[in-house]
C-alpha cells in the first residue's frame, strides 16, 4: 500500500512564521502518526521567490498568456533565471533545516522508506507557499516514488452518481489560441486509447455551459490562454478572441459534472493557481494546472508524457511526476520547466487510475494450484533434502570458505544500489583537495614542501581564508609529523579550536609503524586516520574508535572521522556516550559494533569500535574544490559556513593516498583517503540527523532460516515441474535474480542479507531434487 503524507499550514505568514502539522499514514486509512512543528519567518525566501519569478517572466517563451507577451529570449536572461532558481532552492532548503522544523523532518525520515510510494499533500491557502518549488526539498528528492500536491484547508467529498462508461469521456475545450499552437494538444487527445473526446473549439459561453450539462464527463481539459494575474488573483480562461470567464461563472454546470463523476480537470494553460482555487471550491477530485506562465512547447510535451503514462496504467501521481521530470530535457531553452506542473488535490478523494475511470478491471490470470497429494507425498523428502543441504552450506560458510564470494557479492550490490538510488552530495561537507597540479603550482612558486603536499605558506593562507567564512569544523587530513616554521602557521594551528589534525597508530601484530601528530595541535583536537581493510585490500568497515598501543605515537582513541562528526553534532547539542555493551551512542542512534561471524564475515579482527561502512550512494560524496581554485577565486560563503571542510590529498604522483572500495578496487577506480573520510563522516551525520540506516546484519539463526527457505522453496518448485530438464536453468536463473533483487532491497533498507549461501542452497537443492525426481520416474 502507498503512503499518504499531509503537511498542513493552518496558521502563519512569511513575516511571522508558520505552524506546521505533519500526518503520515497508509492510503485509505487514518493517519498512523502526527507531529507538530514550526517554520521561522522567511521574508528573504519570499523575496528570493519574487526575484526568480521576475527573471522567469523576462524570458517570454511563447507563454500561453497572450500573444503580445512574447519576447526574444537571450542567453543572459536564461543564465539569470538559472542563477535565481539555484538561489531560491538553497534558501528553501535552508529554511526547511530550521531547528523548529527538525521534529517534522525526523518523523518523516523515521516513518518512510526511500522505496515507498508516497502522495505528499501541502495543505494551505497561502498562495505564496503554494508557488514555492517544494519538489526541490532535499527530503522529497530522496523518494523516487513521491510527488507533491497542494490542497486547500477546506475540502469535501461529493456523493457521485457515476455511471461507468465503456470509454473515458473527455470534454476538451480549445480556447483562444492566438499566438500558440493548440493543434498539438488536440492531436495528443485524439490518439488516446479507450477514450471518447468531444472538442469545443473557441466556444461561446452558452455552448460550453450546455455541453457540461449534457454527458457524464470523466476528464475536463482546457488548452489556450489563461491567467491568475487579475484582481485578487482570480483565474480566468479565454474562450475565444473576445470572451473570457472565471470558474465561478460556470459553477452550476461544473458542480453537476462533479456529481456525475468528473474525476480530473487539466488546465494546460498559464498561471493556473487562481483557477485551481476556484475549482477546489467545487470539490473536483484532482486538478492539474501550471503554477506559472508556461511556454507552448513545455505545455505540449507535459501533456504528451502524462497521457502516455496515465493511459498505460501508471498511478496518477507517478504519471505526473515522471511527465514533469521528463521536461528536464527542455530546460536548456526553457529553464525551470520541471517546476511548472502541479497537482491540486481534494483531500477527501483518492486518485483514480485510467482503468478505474471506466470501471473495468483487468482479468487476473488463473494460477494453477499445486497438487495437494503430490505435495504431501514428497514434502518430507524435500524438507530433509533442503535441511541437509542448508546444514552443509552453513558449515562451509562458518569456516570462512564463502567469505571472499560474499564480499564480492556485497560490492556488486553496493554498485547496483548506486544505480537505483542517488542520495546526492552531503550538503554538510566541503572537500578541498590537493592534486598534482596544486603541488606543481607550489613548486613553481619556490615553496618548500618538506615531504608533504602543501607548504606552510599555502596551508596558512588556506586556513585563514576558510576561517573567514565560519566553518563548523576543519579536518586536516595531511600528516605533519614535524614542526611548522612559520610563526603565523604555528599560532593558527594552536589556536584554531575547530581544527582537527591526524596521526596514525602503530600496530605491532600487523608490523605497522605509526605517524606522530602535528606538534602544534593539542591531543583533544586529534583523530587517527587508520582504515580497516579486508584481505583483498577493500575498505568495507568503518573504525570509529580504538585503544592505542602503549608504543603508538598517536595519542588519540577516536578516529579522524569520528572527531569531526562529534564536533559537528556538539553544535546541535548532541553529546557522545557509551552503552553498557560498549557501543557509541549519539542522541537516539546507537552505532552497534560489528561482532565476529556476522553477515559474510567469518574470519576478521573486530577489535575497537568497527561498523560496516555504508558508502553514500552518490556520484559525488560532497562538493569538491582544489587548493588552487579556493585560493585564487572568490568564495560563496554558503559553501563553507557551518560545514565540515576536509583538506586532503588527491594527487596520484608524489603523495598517493588511494584505497580500494566497494565501488572498485582497480587503480583507476580507487578513492583518495580524504574521500573515504568524507564517506565515513557523512555516514555518522546522516545516521544521527537524517535517520539514514546504518548497515546491519541479521542474527545468525535468522540467516540460517533465510538460507533454508530458499532451498526448501526451490525443492518444492522442482517437484511440481514435470518437464524438468528444459526448465532447470530457467528456475535457477530466475530464482537467483529474485534473491538478488530482494537482497538488494534489504541492503537499501540497511540490512546485509546472505545472497551467495542462499543461491548455493537453491542450486544444490534443485540439482539433488531433480535427480531424486528422475530416479522416482524411472522406478515407476
């Protein structure tokens, strides 16, 4: 079942702030949770919206408004629109990160999975709130099956006397088309399957009124000029070159249409929020409008994409989202095209599908029942066979013979996850990398590097520039086991309270030599940089803390990533503590240490505080600039303020610091150490603040039952297939694919579930059962 989320703004303004109520529940049921929150005043956000709207309207891209509004768009106007759009998006997301709104955000992330299908309803009568690009909220962008709609505070279900039609009845009004091409809209409607479309081209008011009374309409469509820019923002549609009217002038006819079963109104015209407001008073179940003036081509392409998806059986909200997102291909010429379509929802109604409108339900294919007698006769043998095979597989796994294969399968799923899930860069981090070009530039300036990647002069300049913009913390992921020569740098390293340095611990058993910390940085501001890699050299675990050996030159027990995350969380009032079991607890999040023989691991050293590393699923873990770029260019303060800034080496020549990860162990796919640190910091912050799941494993007994289930299911299925040999390969391939998809889904949800042992149990059970089946047939 899908989820329904309602964000209700019942009181407030941009000058005074808003009271917000969040309700979350399953479709068709009462809300299962509700929480109240607040949003602070945001007059600057409202100003940024108006600046964007002004730059957007300057383009005049053949809007469906009036022919005399058309202008010639040039590159500078498009760039200005893109820039104001970026600024508006940043201000919107900053507003929604307000501490007063945090309980609402946390409840959302706690209750909803990224894979859920979600209808989000923004319930408010504030027109400015309705106009904001809510789909760009960073929380919304995590949910690929979510779409947002607006709804008024007042709503009502109208008792419908619907008579189902064999086809979807559509009344299509083609209004004043001066300066725009509505013939494309007409052609798209005519091509619809299972639809009967009646066209009214530039009708008179009485003709339209009569048509609305005549039939049981399912969908009302309008294409032409419209506007909500008049007095009090009342929407008007232009029927022909001389006549226009408001929705209230058709309210009796429209009310009758709703009573007869009108499900959807589509106004493929400009600036339709005023129209939607009047239509909502008539309690139409769903309405699609354009929230701003819409270019002619954008209107046509949206209609094409939406009708293709909706008529093919897609759910209404998903069809709108996909059609809206497909408009991105036009945004080089029509910036912000994906912002324009918006759903206006009657909260008392549940959206219908194309099939629901006609009342036809696709016939379900009958499933051949399993022969009960056959099942009973062979059940004991299948149970024993699958149990024996499961015992063998689990035993082989216990002794570590499957560990390498399981880790490789884990890496493959991590790569698959990055294809289906893009979390985007972590907005709390900024990476300043030092590459080969930066090192060469320093040498050309005559700088002495003294065995490191950055000179005292450049490091001092970098720290000075960063501190101007008030970062929350600075992480210096560069070894400096020597004293600085510059007095300015010495003082800066000593007095910069939010600067964290690194050192490396020694490990006698592993014959690893430690590295001392920078002499100027005190012990409380140090973190160790040690990584834990598996036998194949891949980093899959995150070391949070450890007890240093007595001879170690590194005095700190906390990892570099942990220190930076703790510094950031301290600003939010979150302090670290340890549970009786020795696990690190941050707020309500417990980072449970990895125990031996859990998941695919059977032969590892779990000393210290280790957890599985849940890499951020994104092409870029955080925004990244080079040392030269940062020092030579002006800086956007928002790129640094209140962020964690990581400084590290990305060079491949003089100071290579590259590691194999789940995303690739080949040299060209390895990640610099500073990017690994960013993944680790992001993991901690996302788990505590965003409730992003940590990677966990099931209890060993649950894993045994899981493996046995697949062996048992494969055995039962094999017995039911008479012509086994031609289908044996198909059974194994399809079943293995199903297991992979399920395991991948669990991994996205935060659980590492056995894949390789399950497939081995399945393959062995199918093979043994097929042999037993063949022997039984030969005996008969």
